[in-house]
């Protein structure tokens, strides 16, 4: 047994050192108990020393625990007593907290759960009410669309029957119904294609009656309105001013045109021309409104009415291809050239009339476009909702941009010239009577083509133009226009007469 007066030979500091390594300690014992020159190692001596050390430590532990048993037990008892007192006080507080939680659960949590159920029911009811209102509005718009289309179809038949007697009763209302149907279709399109959950029509796609309405009414009606509007535009011509709504496009001969003009009164002609203007204007407005728009609202001056531009480009292309076909056939049969040139000039006058009409048509207000102009300064950003601050691009300007031209007349004659030049070269290369006739009459052909271009490029005197345009075409503006048409006449002459040689 070791005491403070008889300290232990064991170096407890070495064993308690955090850097103590049993491997290093064992190596030290082996090297200190053996001679480095001895071949066999003596491991019994270091093992005995380790055993003695362990026995010494065990004896020391036994001595310490024997002497300190009572203090240790007393300390443990005091710790247990203190812990029990703390536990008793904590248990009373826990009991109070438990009772408070139960009271809170009864007064708040239960009521909150009930209120949450009420909230969910109210939200579901509100969502149902919103969907019901949206479905109701959709059905109302569908019924309105049916009425507009039915009124347009029925009154168009009545107007067609009455046109034979020189009148168009209710025609203007018919064309307003066409535009109204286009507006209704836009509203339905916006309602059925929501871009956000907060939109009125969100969720309507899951309603069976709405899907049926879209499949059986909206889509077919939209196709019908588009087809009807395109048909009106494609049938537009100067001859339509003296024909009923059911008449197809044709170009009357000079004698027939003179007879028709002399037999109809000026008042009925003006009324009929106004009806044609109203019909075509309504068709153009409907096509403008039904042109595809992106889901997001775009500025009005950036909108391109693709459907309308496609229809107008098709009309002009048909006029050019028809004139090219007529004149190509006539060049192969020279006696028919005069009649063909007259028909070509009539087709060009149709294009001139369309250009004049488009110049006077303002783009209708489109619900899917933004007419708000936002101006940004260095300090603040102001927004004005005055529609005059931002206006839609004029239809005629959009058409010019689509055709890459500055005039429909110029586009007509130059496109026609480019298509005729290969035809004339083909006739000349094959020779024959047609080529000889064209070469012998090339001076007369030159003058006839020039007169055809000048006559076809003049602003028509029918009711599709205003008095100011007619006066301009006869007055000061006519000289400038004449020079422009002379340039187009030269292009046509070079295309047709040029390959004939000198």
C-alpha cells in the first residue's frame, strides 16, 4: 500500500499523460530489461513488471475506495436527494403545463380545426361559385355567338334576295354581326385559354359542358366566320359593286360595263357601293380580330394580323396569277390580246380599289392588345391609358411590310412583268405565227400595254373611294401618279416587248 509519505514507484503522471502510448511504453520496458547484444529476447522480466504494476494499481484503487466509501456514499445520497427535490418541483410544473395544454387544446386547437374545415368548405364553395359564373358567362357568350351567326346567315340570304331589286335591307347590321361574332370569339378565346390561376376561366377546361361547347360550337363557328370573311375579301372586285352578294368574281367586258353603268341610277349605285364597303370593311375587321395573338398582352403597334395579311396576300397573288394566265394565253393567240389587256387592267383596278379601301380602314380595337404607353424618366415612371398615345399599325402599312413594297399597284405590275417575261421568251424561241404576229405588231403592243398599265393604275371612280381621292386622281396628284404609272408601264413593256427585239 502506498501513501503520501511512501509514494508509489509507479509514474502515474506518465500513465495519465494524454500523449501516453502503450506501444512506446512496452518498447521501453523491453529495451531496458534486455541487452541489445543478446539474440534471444527476455520477455518474462518486462511481463512480470507489468503484472506488478497492475497489482500495485489495483491495490491502490482498493485502498482509496475503502477509505473514501463513506464520503462517496454521503455525496451520492445528497445528490439523489437534491435530484428528487428538483424532480418534485418539475413534476408539479409539468402537471400545470399539461393541464394548460389540455385547456388550450379544448379552447383553441379544436376550434382551429373546426375553423380550418369551415375555411376549406368556404374556399371550395367560392371556387364552385367562380366556376359556375365562368360557365354561365361562357354559355351566355355561346348563345350570343349563335344568335349573331344565325342573324348574319339569315339576313345575308335576305340581303342577297333583295339585291336583285336594287336594295340591301339590313345589310350593314349583318356585317356588324360578323364583327360582333369576332369580338365574341375573342372573349371566348380569352375565357377558355387562361394564362394564370387568377384568371376567370381557370379550370373551365375540366368542365364537360364547356368542352362540348368548344368542340361543337366555338371551333366550328370560328372556322365559319373566318371562311365567310375570307370569302368576302376574295370576292371583292369593282364588278361586285354592281352584283349581289351571291355573285362570284368576274370582269365584265367594256360593253357590259357601259350598259350596266347607264342602266343603274346614281343613288342605287351609291347605296350598293356603300353596302360593298361595309361588307368588306366588316370582313377585314373580323379577320384582324381573329388573327392569332400570343397569350401575353402585346403592344398594339407591335401586333401583326397574320390571318388578315395572309388573306390579303392571297387575294393579290390570285389577281397577279390570274392576270398572268390570261395575258400568257392571249400572247399565244394575238387577236385576244386587246380583251386580255382590258381584263388585266380590271384586275389591277381591283387591287387599286382594295388599296384605297384599306387606306381608309382603321384597325379595330383589339381586346388582346395593349394601348397603354409607358414612359420612363430619370426619377419616376408614369403610365398613360389614353389609347391615342399608342395606336395600332395601319393595316395597309402592315401589308406593305409583308409584301416588301410601297404600293400594291407597283407590286402588281412588277410581279406580273417578272412572270410574263419567261412566257414571251418561250413564245419567241418556239417561233411560229404567234411570234411573227407579236414582232410585227410590237409598236401597237407597246402602246396597248402602256395604256393598260395607266388605265389599270387609276383610282376607280366607284363608290369605294371618297371624293377627295377622286379629285386628287384628276387634279394635281394625277401628274405625279401618271409618272409613277409610266415607270410601271416601262417595266411591263420591257418584260413583254423587250424579248421581241427591234
